[in-house]
């Protein structure tokens, strides 16, 4: 078992171990004293893993009820949040109880926001079951829901009490979801860790599972370091957005339909690197991206992507920030005017 201690305003441990889902009850009871919880999950993950979690909690004298909503981003909204609050009231959850997010980033984000706001804040545990959620969204305390005005526009910083990553759960993920998470893993290699990038170059989508625990550990440890330095996203944390400004623009251009977040990030990383960095780095990045079944380019014309870039959360009124890696493992934050960014993108 590997443990990472995250020293944020509310410190907590991240446990990384194959099979840890079935030990969750024991791990949670070491951190939280309450004997009552609500598990929040989606229909796909609930069908696969809720029973194992409920039984493990029972063995440790924690009674649980399960709230299930339909899987997918379209559930990360105010209606489902309202249903979660009603369920917590029905089950008489008090401030000394806690809730558990069992699922991917959608479940983690909405459960985290419910935990931040219900009764003005209760404890919550993250049990992430997608690669993206294990290496990114379950750690660092960003929680959110989507509203008509845009994705993740309502949320709060709320650190979990514990995160449990069981990489065995990743074995039931469809390949497209694994690839999506691999885009974030490649990002960590590019921004902070050439050794991680080398490991990724020496594997591909068919055999990355062999080293999954080490990969998850390394990525979370990078995120830990960044978040400890900049918990409330005022500066350094922006490096985690490498590839994301263009990535979100590409997702938006495709109406968030046939393009996953990971595909957008993969293309975003490749585009910015091709424009601003050496051909050697670009070639290594593209080859690595391809080996995890992710795209390296898009049909979307740059001129049509730019309007999406300037409405991104990473912009203020007239400037835009982007991340560039001139050396693998080293990221720089650049801030330019929107006009300068447009000029840069148009080459
Ligand atoms: P997701 O939660 O929608 O999961 C993807 C799909 O995989 C879903 O259909 C889900 O049911 C299924 N699934 C999950 N685990 C599974 C498993 N083990 N086996 C089989 N199927 C499984 O999507 P995601 O990619 O995990 O997360 C995306 C969300 O995360 C977005 O809403 C994004 O905004 C958010 N996010 C948040 C942060 C943060 O810091 N809070 C960071 C990045 C992304
Ligand atoms: N996913 C980016 C962050 O946590 O800041």
C-alpha cells in the first residue's frame, strides 16, 4: 500500500492499492468516527462496485444508503444536486456524519460540492474509479456543478477526508475512458517529470496496466506538490492546465459530443507544443499521445477555436494564460493579451 499525505488547509491521505475498495470500511474508520454514511454513485459504477463498498462498511459497523444517478456529465447539475440534498435529509445525515463519492470525476465533483454546502459543510471521502478521477479530480479539493452558463461554474474548494484509489477498478473502464485519463497522465510527464514520460514512451494502451499503481502514485504526488504550493489556484496550479485552454476550445467546437475531454487535452498539448517548441519534443509528444489511442490534431480551424479560448475560465477580461513545455518535465506559465494569443495561434 502506498500513501500520499496531502498537506493542504485540511490535510488528508491518499491511499493507492490494488484491491483497496474492499478494505474501504477499515480505512475510513481509521479517519472518520461516524457510523453512518451515504454513498453517492452513478448507475454504471453503482452496479459494478456499490455492493463491495457497502459490505466493507458493514464489516466496520458503518451503515450506508446508496444514492444513484444516471452516468454522464449531463447529471452534474442543480437538479441532481437538489435530489442529493433531499436524500441526505431523508437519511438524517448530520454534521458528524459523512458522504462517499464512488465513481469518476462527475460523481466526485457533485458529491464534493454537496459535502461543501450541505449543513454548511460535512466530511466526504473520494473513491475514484476512472483514471482521470484517480490522477486528477479526486485530489486537490476542486468541486463543482455545471449550470446553463457553462461547465463547472458553481463550486467550492473542499478537500476530502480521505481518497482511496484502487487501480483494479480501472480494469472495467472502456478503452476510451482509459485513454482520456492517459491524456492527463501524459500531461504530468510533460509538465513535471521526464522519467514518467520515459515510462509512458516505453508502454502503450495495451500494457500500461502493468505499471498502473506506480503511474497513479507518481501523478498524484505531482498534483500534491502543486496543490500544496497553490491550494486556491492563484498561480502555480495553472500548470495543470497544460493543453487545456485549446482542449476546452476543441471540446466546445465539437459541442462536447463526439470529443472527450482527454481527446481535447491531447490535441491541445500537441498544438501548443508544435507551435512553440522544438520538432524533437513535438515528435516525442505526438508519438506518445498516439500510443494511448488519442488524437494529435483536429479539423477545427484555429480561427474558429479562438472565440472559445477567450471565454475559458483561464482568461480575465483582456488576457489569456497558457502553458508551454520547452523541455519535457518543465512547464512555464505565459500570460499574453487575447490579441497576442490570436497572433501566436495563427502562426
Ligand atoms: P465520468 O465521471 O463521467 O466517468 C466516465 C464514465 O465512466 C461514466 O460513464 C462512468 O459511469 C464510467 N465509469 C466510471 N468508473 C468506471 C469503472 N471503473 N468501470 C466502468 N465504467 C466506469 O468522467 P471522468 O472522466 O471521470 O470525469 C470527468 C469530470 O471530472 C468532468 O465533469 C470534469 O469537469 C471533472 N474534473 C474535475 C476536476 C477537479 O479538479 N475537480 C479535474 C478534472 C476533471
Ligand atoms: N484539474 C486542475 C486542478 O485541479 O487544478
